C-alpha cells in the first residue's frame, strides 16, 4: 500500500508531459518516415505508458517487489504470445 | 518509506481496538490493503493478456496486409482520436487527484474529482459514439454494411474488424470503469473512505489508468499507421 | 442391549448454520468447496453420459446408433463438459478451496466474496452449457476450429462459447484468489520452503489460470463476433487465417492441460509422503518442477498444429520446446519413486490411487513425447493414439488424483471415514476399467483409426469392443465412490482430527474444521512432511 502522498504539482507536471507527448506523436504523424513512423509512435506511446504507470499508478513509490514481478510477468507473457506466435508467420515464407 | 498523515476534521474517528473496515479473516489493515492491491494488479495482468490476444491478431494481419492497414488507418478520424486521447489523459489526472484527496481526508474534493473523471469518461464515450456513427454511415462495418470503393476491400475489412473489436472492448471497459468510479464516488460522498482506508479508491484508480494505457497504445496503432496524407 | 452414546457434535463449518441461504450466501471457503463438489460431480456425470454414448456407438463399425452429426455433438459435448466444467475446476476449486487456507494457517482465502462469485460464475456458465446441450449441442469438436465454427454450422456455437467464457472467469478469479492468499496470508513461520507441495501445485496452477485463460476469453469472443457479424478474422475467403484462431486457442488450451494436472501432482505428493512415512525426496526440485511445468507449458502450444500449416521452422522450435517440458514432469515421477524407496509403505485407498496416478501419468506423459516428434506426429495425430495419450493423463492421471485427494481428505471434509474395503475395491475396478478402455486405443491409433469418426473399418472392431467393455467397468468404478461416500456422511465411522497421522496444518484442526479454522493462529517451526519427527518414539520430546 502506498502511504507516500505525492504533491498535486507533480501529478499536474506528469499530465502536462503526457499532453505534450500526445501532441508530439500527432504532429510527427504528418511526417513521412516510412517504417519509422510506427516505431516513433510506439516509442512515444511507451513513454506515456511509463509516465502513467510510474506516477499515476504509483509504481515509482511502492516498496513491494511482488507487484513488480507480477507486472513483468504479465508483459513477458504477452511477449511469449507475440514472439512465438509471430515466429510462425514470419518463417512461413522461408522455404 | 512511509509517511503517516494525521486525521483532519471531517474524517472518521480512529477506533482504538480495530478498524471497522478490517475484514475478519485478515490480521491487520496492512495485510488487507496489501492483499487488495496485489489482487488488483493480478487482475490487471489478466487484462493485459485479454487485450493482448487482439494485439497479436492485429500484428499478424498488419504483417500480411500492410497496404490495407495503411489504407484503413487513413480513414480513421484523426482529430476525434487525438482529442479522445487527451480526454482520457485528463481523466487519469482527475482520478489520481481523487485518490490523493482521499489520502488527505478531503471528502468533498474526492467526490468532485471522481465526478469530473466520470464526465471525462462520458465525453470519451460520446466522441466514440460520434466516430462509430461516422464509420457506420460510411459503410465501414464488415459483415453488416460493408462497402469499400478502393482496393484490398476484404483486407481493409479485416482492419476494420480489429478496429471495431479493439475499440469496442476498450469502450466496454470504459463503461465498467465509469460504473466503478460512480460506486466509489457514492461511498466517498457517504464518508466511507479516509486516510486509514482508501485502497478501494486506489484500486479503482489502477483499473482506470490501465484502461487509459490500453488506449495510449490503441491510438497510434489504429490512427497513426504511416504518415497522414493531408 | 447396550445403549449407544450419542456423540455430542461440536460446532463445525457444516453444522454452524442450516438452510439453503446459509449455503448460497456463504463466504466460508470450505462451504464453497462443497458447493463446487456438488456442481462438478453433476457435470462429471453429464460428460460421462456422453462418453458412454460414444462408446456404445463405437461397438460396431457401422454408424448405426446415432447419425453422423449427432456423433459430432456427442464427442464435442463430452470434451467441453469434461474439460471446462469438470477437470479445470476439480482439484483447485474443490480441494484447493477447502485446503489452502488450512494448510497455510489462515482463516479463509484473501477474497472470500470473490470466491463465492467464482462459484456463481461457474454455475451461470454451466447453465449456458446446459442450455446448449438441451438445444441440440454443438458439433465443432471441443476445439471450436474455424471456419467450421464461425461459418458453416447451425448449432449453438455462441451459447457454448459464452458458457466457457463465463466459466473461464470463474477460473481466473480462483487463480487470482489463490495467488494473493498464498503470498499474503501464510501464518507466521510458514515460509515458502515449508509449504506443502499441494500449495505450491495450486500456486503454479493459479499462475496458468491467470495468464492463460484471458486469451481463451478473447478468442471465444472473437469467434462469437465473427459468427454474429461475419467479420472475417478467421475466414480465408476474406484473407483471414484459420490458424490465427488455432494459435490463440492453443495458447490457452495447452497450458490448460497443466491447469488440470498440476493440482493432481500436488495431491500425489501429499499422499505419497503420508503413506510412506517419509519426507518428500528433493523438496526444492519438486517445487521448482511445478513452476517450471507452468512456465514451460506456455511455450509449446503449436505442437497441436504440426499438420495444420504452420511453418516447418516454427514446428521444429515447438517440437524441441515440447521435449523440454517433459523434463520437470519426469523429475517429479523420479522423486515420488525415490520417496517410496526404503519407506514404510501402506496401501490404503488414497495410496492405491496415488500409485495408479504415478504409473498411468508416466505412460501418458511418455506417449506425449512420441507425439512431440514431428515424424511420428504426422502418422498418429488426429488418431486414437492422441485420444489415448490425453486420456491416460487426464483420466488415468487427473481423475485418479482427484479421487485420491477426495478419499485422503474425506475425514477432514466430512468428519467421517469412508468404508476402506469399498474404497479399495472401487480403486481397483477403476484401474482395471481404465486400462481396458484406453490401452486398446493406443493400438487403434497406431493402426490408423482416426478420431472423431463415427464409423470405422471392420478390422478395428475387436479393440473397440474391448474399449467399450472397459468403459462400462470404469463407469461402475466411478459410481461406487458416489454411493459409499454419500453413505458415509450418515453412517460412516466418525473421524478424529488426524486419522492418517499425517503432517500438515490441516490435520491439526478438528474433523470437520470450525468455520474459522484455527482457534489461534498457528506458528510454524517445522519443515514440511516432518514424518521422521512425527513418528519418532514418544520418549523424545517433540518440538511442536
């Protein structure tokens, strides 16, 4: 349980950063970058996700390791589905 | 590191023996709150896997039908999507401020922040309704009224299948989220939460932020594939 | 004529309150476990009924008992009911619910109301399933393969998918409850390395339930959406890939078989140690093996798709990974055997079942390795070889482990002993009936008899007749425990707190336990399975 109480100012700063990143990703989508469009878009999305997770969801302040293990496990498992699953599709063209 | 805050004027009195919100099978409030929060995080990873199945399917077809995916994305309503992203981010701010207010025993501002969160959530759903209506009138619902003038018709239909399914399930989670926030707002108004017992508010907050994170990924994957053509 | 002293019945979780409402609104994990016991037994007999019809049809080569479409419905409903409404919940929801708080020294699970919700979700899912059955059933095979299920059938696919979707949430919530409980509610001194392996097994199972079942949920939703809205995600005519469905389906359904078997392995560890009066051989390896099976089990799913059209390179990778997952299972079998070495073995009913498990699970598991080899799989996949393989594990393994656990903990659950003679007799009838039913199916599969066929070539008849004969014996074997366990609730010998002199905190409570399990929170200072201390001569003071 997080007993740490964060200042409202920090929350608002995080929110401002999130808005800036959203504006950035929207603006960048007007540039022609080929395959990098999506790479950049997902990178920005991941930054936003981290801001929400660390500050709004409190992950930066929790002392409990188990929660981190749980989250990492969830993301890792999604990774298993995507990586092993896509390995079939990607390798179908190899012969 | 733990900061202990003392009670302010409109908070419930501390009971010397045990907290009335302590459930009988737990030995302490701390154990109860730790269990409750761990439970919510475990639930959220089930949601990662639930949405994950759709993200995987999206990836498979994007790999096969990139041109159709580009085409479909061009027909997304860029401005409504962007505004909706901002709306959800604002709702996340008000949600976390609501949790903070509970931790500070500020009953009234808790309720206000929760109600504003609900308003943002309803705004999101309203905008989605506008978008959905637009796609429907453009005959962009595969199976029911699909009609595509351009190339790769059935593949673009696949894109739209994923659009409807992914945003549809996201919207369903928003509706549930609004229901949960309403429930918490009612109990907050009744004075049930305080610095000693606020983890239901925190947990609903976690759910709300998670649904926001799903949208943070849906937005570029659906609206920002490739570059915008004018 | 002697007067019979009426035993004064102490208050326990069974007699604390009477009335239907006290059961339907209970949050006591022990009562919820019994609610599950009744429900899954009901579905076991429904699934068994379909099995009997299948075996009756297969007595003769011609399709003469039912029509082809009906036969498709029989094997589909048999599979769906048995997998989702019996095997998946059996040990976790009945024995796990009952025992985990007792074994860790807690008063209840972490979330008792969610526990009750789990049961209600199971019941609602069950009602949808009964609706499907009553309205003619589904004929897709339990695997719902597309595009057959999404495009070509008139049967109630959506209802069946919803039934399983809802039951899946029951499973997810049970898993969530167990994970949080085991992490947060262990009594003082009950460290991870002192936990009974039954708890470790349910923990590993819970990991799978929580991470795998949501993928099944979304897959079934997509099938429903595709059927209702004709979306085309799995429709080749629209550019969809039927294999995408199979990837998503098996991503859950392979780990699901580990949901079904891991709790059974936990039961066997408890029973083998008790009836050998020894500590488990290699406790750490046993615990790690459970987690390894849970994790590795997620990496092998496409071995169900070797001939479906996945890439050869992908198939090679999944084949190799499938060999890896056999290793921790083998370690467990070796360790159970090593536990029994130089132990003081007694052959009470639970031990008979446990021994049966070890042998039959080994056979089923080894034949899994045959199937994991690509070359062999091409020959025997979609034949009775596969059916025999998974029934050896599911029935010879899991159902037998479930019965083992029910008998072992029956005194604790009901406060009564079952009649030992009938227990042993039923165990032996089940063992004989099981082998007679399923061993011929290995041969049939190798000889080429395809699965899911309602008529077959005449040269397969003799083995089919043997199999059906076995099934009848097996059915008798299953009915017997129903009868004598019910009988024992009224007329069985009263059990004391620890009739088996077993280790474990659950045996320190009364039989049956009180509603809140422990009068005082226990403080644990001993290792698991400390039979050497428990059985030590009484002059030596025990540290307990």
